[in-house]
């Protein structure tokens, strides 16, 4: 299988990527020569990780018949000071909302995603330190 993403320059620092038939706009800040009309490319790496792992976790928990009312995934990533500026570590925080949530099953779902199913996490772990934690917010 091959994935293809086509990205077109739209002027200044604005780029439009066609991803699975969807438009993803990327731009820089005004200080960087852009007009802030889209996301920063590096931060989309964090969104890719959150989406990949989040889909895994939701799917696994559905199979386990664990009911929750919300899932928020926050990623804190450290950017190096020197060029090429890149992430050298990421910390993923899985925030589940619900009552009586079984921590053992939440942990199992997150661990399966992080260590077996999420291809984005698999690649990132080869390049940097990655950690995660689970938080439960009762309703």
C-alpha cells in the first residue's frame, strides 16, 4: 500500500495539502512571513499522533464494552533550540471522562495503541523519547 499526499503552494508561506480528499492548510506566523491561515506543519505531527492513537483507543475500548463520555488527548512536545528545530520528546496525556471507568482496561487500551497498533507512535519512538499518562475526569 502506498499513501500519496499532494501539496500545493498558495503564495507567501501558505500550502494546501490534499490528504485523503481533504484539504489541510499550512501556514507560518506573520513573523515567519505567513498570514496565519493554517496550522504549522510540525504541530500537525502532534495531531497525527493524537488521531492515530485516539482511534485505536476508542476502537479497543468499544470492543471491551467500556463506556466513556469523552476522550481528550493532549500532547506536550519539546522543541529543540538549535536548527533543525525538531521534537526530542513528547508526553501524551489521555484524559477520559466518565463515571466508574476501569483504569485497568483504559491502561490496556492505551498500551496496545502505544506499543502495537499506532504506526505514528511506532515511528516517533524511533526518533525521540515518548511517554504517556492516563487521567480520569469524573462527571
